[in-house]
C-alpha cells in the first residue's frame, strides 16, 4: 500500500549515497516535469551531470549528512537532450539509519523550477542586466545567483566567486549627484572587467559600491588579489562634490562564496 501511495507523489524523490550512487527512487507522478526517470536505476550522478555539477551535489549531500540538516542545491542541466536548459532545485534530507539502505544517504526531493523562473522573469519584466548604469554586460541583483550558477556550470575546473564591498564609497553617497556617482561606478566596474578579461567571468552589481565577481579556473585568493590591484587605480581619484573636492580612499571588504 505504501509503495502504491508514494508512486502517486507529484514530486520526484531519489535516494542517493554520499558517493553519488542512486539507491532508490519514488514519486514523480507528474511526468511532464521529469523525463526518463527509470534510466537512473543502477546509475549515479556522474551518469547524468558534468563533473562540476556532480561535485557540487555530492558536496551538498555530504554536508547534509555530516550536519544532519536538510540542505538545498540548485543546478542547471546544460546538455541532456530535451532536458537541456532545465533548472532544478533539490532538497536533501539526511537518512542516518543505515538499516534502510545499508549506509547513510539522503533523500533528494527534486523540483523542476524552470517554469517558475520563466514566469518570474516574465511577470516582473526583469532584465538580467543592470540598466541603471551606462556600462554593458553587468548583471543586476536579480540575476546574480543565476549568472554565477551559469559560470559554475560552464567552468570545467574551479570557479571562484567574491563579493566586494567598497565601504569608503558610502561616505560620498550623499555628497554627489547621480551623474557623478554613475561615472565613478562605471570607472570601478571597467577597472575590474579589464583586470579579469583574460578569463571567463561574471561581474554583477548588487548596489552602490557592492559587486559580485566570479571567475573560472581561478582560486579565491588569486581573484581577490587581482581585484585589489584593479581597485587601487581608483585611489586618490578626485570626485567633485558639494565640498571643493573629495579624494577616494578605497576600503575593500571581501566575502567568499
């Protein structure tokens, strides 16, 4: 009876080991949201995902088990036939009772969130790029997570992501008109873009003086060092304000993702 009931669950549930092996699955009755579910029998994450996505999911599985907490991971399927470009969100619930599957594992509740994301963008008429500044290819706050996830999926090796806060800019936020602030930010963003132009990267603007920078095939410390050098070019820049002049002294705070 219980097996018959679980088969009618609309969401798909997959039992996965810490190594990424598929141990069991149930649910997923709404077949319009999932395809080829039976093909996972006897398989593993690496059969369906690229190395980066597999490592990302396995890392979340191990964390959920070690901390005994339900965790979430989002990912995009880049290349998989009809599933190409589909976005998914998985909630991972740890199963620490080894008598059930012979080892600790997690139950992954899988949701296809592609339609949800598409509807959000269409309803809000959101553009992924920041249109408040006269600079191209800078993502906005709404698109930051998606842009970094895309970068992570594209990267075949390590992907570094750093949040940069230029605290010193807050001091001039109320002292400059919009045109001056826009020009200052454009200068900063272009300096960052120029410094990391040699690699696949993402630059996003979270607010005045607050930016997310991602770079493929690079470590966090290396990326931070490159950004610090780029920001130095802004030091001592004279900004016209209500006072005779204001010289910027950049104070950079970073946060690793």
